[in-house]
C-alpha cells in the first residue's frame, strides 16, 4: 500500500507538470493516467464527463454529481446514494467504494459495524480481525473552499479505475464513503461567480472580479449558515442527512477538507494540544498524531510544505473534525492554503488552483493508507470507546437525566429530536419524580439513563463548563444544549429504575389542544408555545382582528375558570370589522384547528367576555395587534450570519414572508410597506440611516440585532456607550510571544449568560424572568437611559457556561441586554445577544419573535 500511495501521488505530480508544459494554465490537473499497475479504460475520467481538465476551472455541483453517477453506473466497486437535499433542491450525494466482494455482503458488514457500537461487549478481537475499516471522507463544507471537491473526483477515479493487487487489497480492507460536497448550494454560488468572471487567461490580480465574490460569498448554505458548525445540532437538511449517514456507518476516521488563507501551506491535525475538548479520549489524540505521520510522508513525496499542532483546535464538537471524537471515531481537519480563484497571489509566489487540489488529493490517499495501516487499532479503539463509555457511565454520579416537558413542550421535543439524531435513548416517565426540588409528573417528562452507549455524547452536548485549560478558542467556548433550548434537563443522582417506561422513538411535535366549543365569544391563545407567533400570522393573513392582553385575567371555558397571563391573544368571534359573519366564523374555526394541529398551541374558547378576575376581554388594558409586514436588511456591509439566522427563523421555521432589502437601497426604498424592519449588525450609510429614522418616527418598529449598539448610540436611539479594557496594563511585563494570547483572552468566541427580564413588558411576555442567551464579541456597554427602556439586563453573576475574563465579567454584570423605547410614533428595540444563534437557540429566539409581533404594542 505504501508503494501504491507514493507512486500515485508522485505520478499525479509529474502529470501536473507535463500539463503545465502543454497548456497555458500552469498546474492544470486531471486524473492520473498511471501510478497503479494500470487503469481500467472502461471507467470514465473526470474530463470525459465534466468537459474540462481538473484545475482549469471550478467544477460546479451538477457536474460533480454527473461524474459520480457516471462512475457508479459502470463500476462494480462504486455505488451512489442521495442522503439529503439542500434548501435549493440540490442532492447531497455519497459514494460507497469498496471491493466487489464487500459490496456483495455490504449488509452483513454494516450489521457487524453497527454491532460494534451497539453491543461492544459481544465483539471480540477475533471478530474485528476480518472487518474492514470505515472511512468517511468529506469535502468542501464551505462552498468557496473548493479544492477539496475537485480532489474527490480524482480520488473516485483512482479508486474505481486503478488496477493491481495492492489496490485490490486496499478495497478489500476498507469501506470508503466519499461525500464530494457537503454544501452544494454554497459551492454553486461560488463556482458560478468565479467561472463567469474569468477570461480566457486567468489573472492573479486580487482586484479582479474573479477574486472578489460578492456578499454573502459561497462559504455558507442557502440561509447563510456555516454548515461546519452544524454537526452537533443538525438544524439544516444538509446536516441531518450527513449525520444520519454518519450514525448508520459509525466511521473509524472522518476527514474534513477545508481551505485557509493563501499565504499559509497545508495543515493537518493534531491542533494546538491545550485546546482539545476534555471529553476527547487521550488515545484519540494519539491516534490522530499517528495518522498525521502518513499525511507527512505523502506530502513529503510531492514536495508540499505542511504543519500541525500550531493552530486550530479540537474543542467545539459542532465541527466535522471534532464531532467524531465523542462518537467513537477520529476526526481529521485538513486546511489547504487557498487560491480561491484559478491563480492566487501568495507571499511566496503564485498559488495555482490545481496545486491546491493536488494536496487535497494526496491527503485523501494518505487517509486511506492510514486507515488500512492502522485498521486493527482503529477497530479496537471504536469498540473500546463504547465499552469505556459504559464504564464511565457506571462511575458517574449522574445516573439519569429527566427532561421536563410540562412547560415549553415544543422546545423540549425539539431538544429531544436533536439528541435522538445522535442515537441518544429517551424513555417515558411512568411515575412522578422530584429532582433537585422540582417535581416532574408522569406522562409529562422523559428519562435519559446515563447507562447507555452514547453517554459521552450526552455529557459533552449538555454539560456546563466554567474551567478551561486555555483561554483562546477557534469557535464558541460552550454550547450547553439545555440552555440553548431553555429546557429543564435535570440530573438524577439516584437510579432511574422504577420510573422508566417504553423507549420514546423519534419525537414528533405535538401537544396542541383546543379547549371548549365553537359557541363562545372569543378564542384565547396562550403565549406559551414556540409557534404561537405563527398562529397569530395565520389569523392576521386572513384579516381577523386580534387583541393583546397586557394584564393577567381569568376566563370561563366550558363553565370552568381558567387563568391567562400577560401576552395572551384574544381572537373574537364577532366584531365590527368582520362583515359576513357566517363565512368569517368558518374561516376562524378552520384556522384555529390548523393552528392546534400544526403550531402545537393551546387555544381556549371563552364562554363570555365578562371575566371572573382581571380585565374583561374588551377592556382598555388590551390593545389591537396590527398585522406584521417584515423587511430584513441583507447585503454588503452587514453580518451575513446574523442576517441569515433571522431570515431562516422567520422564513423557514415560522413561515413568515420576509422582504430582503439591500442596505444600499434603504435610503430610496418605499419603507411604508413594512411595519417591522430588522437590522443585522454592520454599517449603514447616512441616507439609509436617515430613512430608517424617519420611517420609525412615522410609526415603524425598528429591531436592531447584536452588533448594532454603537450605531444605536451614535444615532441617539439609546443612551449606550461601549466600555474598554486597559490592554496596556494587561500586557505590562509580558514577553512578546504571550501578548497576542493576552489580548485574545478578552474576546468572547461564544459564552452563555443569564439575562433578567421584566416580564411585565410586551417584549418579555410568555418568557421566564431569567433567560439564557448566547453572546459573542468583546464589546460591553453601559446604559444611562430610563429604566423604562431596560427590558433585560445581565444578572449580577451572569456566566452560566463558557469562558469569560475577569475584566469582561466585571463589565458585563448588570449591563443592558434588551432595550426598548419609543421614537416619534414608532418603537426601537436593541438586542445585545445572538438570539437566533445557529438556528438552535430557540429559547432566546422567542424574544426575537416577541419583538416582531409585540414590538408595536408598548
């Protein structure tokens, strides 16, 4: 295997050189023509299908899929399947590559592989001896880090067409899952740009259009999410499919091919040793280092520079290279210096796209070499990982977790779905149980026993962390999922025996209910379920007038007195604005039934408008809810991440129509069309600023997301001012090589804080008095305005989980988190935190939707 690896890589390099002599584009690259003993001429080369030589242009998604299908159609070593479809309807494909003999017994191999992770105690070393190693090799999760996908085409050709005893042996010893593009929507966006903006001769000019893709760039998916931050929470279809594929095959090694800045070389893991996740086994790190020696030999063979351990980390488990580490495998990150365009100007000369493909191709081969060379070690590691998980669970003081579903049932079920995607087992709660002073009722909770094979994943995904070996993080320092969903996931220190019922399979959202009949005077919608805003929008779209209750009250429902909190929505059966009563009433009843079924809300039919306690249903303490028409600023100069999170929340999750407005158009657009405008962080021109302020003064609701505090302060919307840290004093006496770390320790890559809310304010209706939020960025603010504007502030001890320097902790405590005030006839709202962060922070997402629907009601 070593000979075939080195000869193939060397042949590939020589082939590249020969092409450079024959073509105007240096370092053009196609599939190698030899390097194995021979190549099967019946297997199509990439060029014969996609119409260009690899490295001479960027291969777009439909061409990639066409080539994979062409090879699978003629090769008995390759099968192809679709594991997901993107938001834009593109297929997420994977090839399974192995020997024809293995294909003939693939179900048997899969069953045995699953047994290792499901029943490790039953698997002996002798059982492992004849099992193939499983490799999951994935490419270009960031669409504009394109070289990985190109390499996957060459890799597939080599595996399908290569002939000889050594490659036969390799295919007998491995099951290779090739996922050529994790993010086809982003790749299509990027590939279309660079290919359309390149002439007959490529240029390395960084000012050329090819080198400057427009906002939002091709890195992200359709909704501008970074899919390499979605492995753990899997909120997007691309991720759900790849996670299902992962847990089906339980790979021993997963590789994740990326690109980085053009002045670098090539990185492979291990990363910085002090930045490993503490839940990652020590042996995992040792195996990663051993795998790295194979990459070094392969890159040495073609003369490519490389490094490891000097940058990147293995801490955040939502990345592809870290996710396998708590799921029985080893994740490997590759980072290739990027040319982005066909030729990039680097500090040491031109960097050609084909050369970047070469390194990705070589490390694809070295991964196969490592997997086969370390096959027995990798198989034993995975089996022992799960045996160790059971042993660790038996020693843990936490014997089970109880999920309380009585409050926030929808959020609890979404939390359950997230963990169930990772094979976490939930069971029905059959008896009332008190945990930590909180009683969870039978039938209203779920039990997660610690004694299960995914114990390490459960612990890693749900624990709070406050102590760290290192103060620098490539990404967030915490992700505690119960806090993100704002659910009670209670730790039991006693055995759950006696309270566990049947296993709960994949959770379906339910729990909606209509109380009472259709002969009352009004429906009452409690504002206690996640999708209540979606119900309000359904009704408003139908022209049904709604009123918002600003005081608690009770109402008679089927003769019984029922309590309602602030934020309850009153849906009258009759009213002066509803002509054609019979038809309109049928519409109301139909919408209510749909809402109960699809929005999972609780709705009550009031017998009378006269309430036993509190304001009557038509009282002056209620106000009219005006229909929402929403615009979202989205375009150059703004945070695509923040904009995408808001767009996805509104347009995808809650099914609200949203107008995306370029910030450069805000100064001349007809803003009177909208009742709410949402501003992501970024820069806005003077014309846009004046137009937004005039629109707000005339009655609009302006919602400013994280990153807008400085702008809001500079425009006099809120009396906020940023705080500073005396960096010079922190650096005093430090040696030069420690200064960057001292500065970096003041940043917040992502930590979780507690916000105290004034729940009598419309923005906090239906929310708890204390809410977890995720915050990024190092800017802290003071607020010197009226207390009436301070809807939410960080508690005195705000840190719930994550890293925070002492200096920043002192600044944050008691500071402003949610501000709301009037501006002319309109209202302004400012959030300091990422309420919609990465689509899984549904707990704080409720604040955002309160701003949309209740932002004009104070």
